């Protein structure tokens, strides 16, 4: 039985340049990438903030997929968070060209009363103090999954360590290294697990992701082999969208569900990078996602 | 029904320094690493050359596993090939301290008559001209698997392209990039396949390996997650040993066998890096290897 998801995160307009081309003021931010994927699998409510300049038409497809936008605050006269970046040829490194926080600077997430009893919470990458503030407003979340970024590891480590205790932690390999001081994904995951989360996922970009669960259980999922990556922006949040969406759809998070969710995460992320912004996630449907999920079985199952 | 394997490659003494320690004049070279793994799975014959200084006791464990050493030539008064290297902290980069080819410089592989009808041939990394010379001596190999290295890609490209046509090509991501000019493993594998081999495997070190087969079929295997890598030397040859050993044991190389062989390759490679030289491969047995192979199923199988 499908459970509802609440996502709290950034909602932005991205200007991105890669070897494949560029976009300006395209839909971006962790909450939009997450919702684009998760909404194909389970009901999603979104909490974020945009300015009066935000092109509402751009998220019409999310509303059509049933994403509850009651929690998307609009600051009239304010400007939406804007980020600009340029990827290097190899797509693994990028240069941030600008970060205009705008209305996101004063973001103070308010959870609408109708969503405070949500069972599944995804705390996307926002300031740890705000993540704690979100947790305080929920009545009884059954599962909390969280993400973070290097900025908060450096600036707000203590508050971050308070949030980390809750549930499932998703980080990338660089964040794992910054948090633990070790570079191996397994070593990192083990140290992170000691900080409190029962399950730790270390994303490794084009190399897939590793999950460490209770009793030292391990699961590995590759990234979908692609001939061409157009834009890696948002892949991590989209992975989280597929992962959390799958758990919410199953309404359970035992080890089999967690492993399946890893494959859904990687499947969704692979669509994300095939185009700029949420363009591919916007046009795809559940049938296509399921086909790629099945493709993962063929790609990874060791024949008997 | 198990088929016999012939491996032709380097047989050396390595001096290696990593953050875990160092060894001097320890068993090394592609043929020894390969045989250490493959001999746990199928009968192996080895062709290589050593000097009069070679410590024959060191390969007693291979003879005990039934490796046929008739083709291991000894040059009396000559010195064995020696390589020295130091790994950087992250284990991904290394500095070659010395390469003394010694008797390997004039290596001219002679296949003993008793082994010319061998069905499975592994051409480890030696000069492409010599690889061709080995092929000429065999009567009717059913399956040829080959490896190479950046040196030959740069120095002997034309001859290399002649050998590549034969069967299965195993390269690492750097070699793939040098051969094709593209850095993505999938793109690289597709271009390599057009050069002739029906199956291409791109090894990605700590990130596992990707296989591209007939009709564009893909299979991905991760590296076994390890808390600590002691010495990565020989991991690629050991992967090949597990891979080819598994195919020879099955006596078949359809897609299911190829996928299983990938997991055996990765399983064997994970033992290799747990200690210096062939030390771990020397002490392990098939039961332990099988246990890790089963571990791969748990690590990668997406639950129904």
C-alpha cells in the first residue's frame, strides 16, 4: 500500500553549460528533481520557496502527477534561487559560475497542517537547522531519508550530526569523505552508520551506489551504462526520488525493498542525465521507467 | 566438462610498496597472477620465461594445483624479469621505480607440442607480435581471450589490431581510452567491438567491470567492497584468471556463462588485492572463492 512522501528542499532555476549545450533558467533544485522521479511511484507533497518571478507553468507536469504544491511558498516581489554552472569535458567536475540564493536565503520551511502526519519524509539538501525544524513539525514520520552537501558538512557539522541520526542517510563519495575523513565508500559507510543512521547509501556518480544496512548487509547497484551524458545536474536528487518513491510505493523498507529501491533510484537517475534540467523526467512515464528497472535485472543478475 | 587453458604471459619478481607495507622480489607477472586464480577452476598450462635465479619453490603451490609448467622456460645464467613500483595513498596511481626486462626481453614463446591443441587460450599482456606467434602455434583454439597494455597500444598498434580480432578482449578503462579515444566505458566497448572481438570487457578497477557482448548485450559486475586494499598489483590478471577459469570449467561461453564468469573474475580479483603478490591467492581454496562468488549474488541481485 503506497505511502505519502513529503520532500523539503531547494526549488531553483538553473543555468547549465555542458559539452552537449546549455540551458538558462531551467527548472532545478533538489526538491524538483526529487519530485519528478518520486511522483511516478508514489504521492508526493513538496515544500519549498520561489519568487514572484517563478514560471509556474514549468511545474504543471508535477501537479498533473499529483504532486501537492500547497507547501510551495511564493514570495511576491522576490526572486527565485538561481544557480549557474559549467561542466568540464569529463562531466565529473564542474565550475559554479554563480549562486544567487535570493528568496531561498530566508527559507523557513513551513509544513502545511494537512501534511504533518506524512509517513515518509525526504530531507533534501538544505541547512541542517532547517532539516531539524522540519522534523519538529511532523507528528510521527515512519521513515526519514536525508541528503546533505559539503557546505553543511563544513559549516554546520554539529547540527548535521543531529539530523543524521534519523533513518537513512544518502551521501555521495565526496560528502562521505568530508564527513568521515576516509575515501573508501565501504569504510566511509561504516563510519557514517556509527553516527546513527540504520542505513547508509554512498552514491558514486557514474559508478553507481553502495548501500550498507543493518547487520553489515551490503548491496551494490551500477549506474545504467549510457552512451552519452547530457547533463549530470540533479542526478543525485533524482536517485533519491526513485529510491524513496519505490519504498513509499511498497509501503515497507525491509532489506528486499531497500535493494529494489536502489535499482529504482539508479534507473531514475539514468533518465535525468539524458537531457538538461528535468526535461527527460518530465516526458517519461512509469512504463519507460519500469522497462529500465527490468533492464537493471538483466544487467546485474548473475545467471544460475 | 572442464576444458584446458593455456596462458602465455609475463613471469616476474615484483618489488612493491603500498601504504600497507612492502615486498621485494615477490612472485609477479600476468601469467602467475592469472594461473593462481584460474587453476582453482580448471586445468592450466603456463608458458613464460624466467632466469636461473628464479625461486622455483615459490610456484610449488601452482604445480600442486595441477598447473603444467612444461612451457615455463628457464634461461640458465639469465635474470628473471623484475618490476618495482610504489602506489600512492589512494591506490589508484602508481609510480614505476624500475623495469628490468632481463630474460623477458628476448621472450619467444614456444608452445610445447602437448599443449598445441588446447581449446582455451589466454593471451596475457605481452608484445602483440608474440601474441600472434602464439596463435600460429595452436592447432585449433576454440576460444581466445586477450589482454594488452598501454605500451603496446602506443608502440605496436597495427599488430595489436590484428590480435584483437580474435574472440574476447579484456582491457581496463585507460587502455580502452587509448585505443578508442573516448573515455566512457560503454562508448569505448562499442568502438572496440567494431575492431573485431565478439565480446569486450572494460575493467574499471575498484568500480568493477562492464561487458559488452553480441547484439549489444550488457552485463555489469561491481568490485567486491573491501575495507582495505593492501596491494592492487595483478588484480586485472587475476580477474582474467577467474573469468577464463570459469568459462573453461563450464566448457561453454554463451551469455549466461559469460556473465557468471564476470562474477568469478571479480571474486578472484578481490582476493588478490587483500595481500601482496599472490599471497592471498596462494593460501585460498575453491570453497572460499565460491563463498565470495555467492556473496556477489547477494550483493547484486535485485530482489523480486
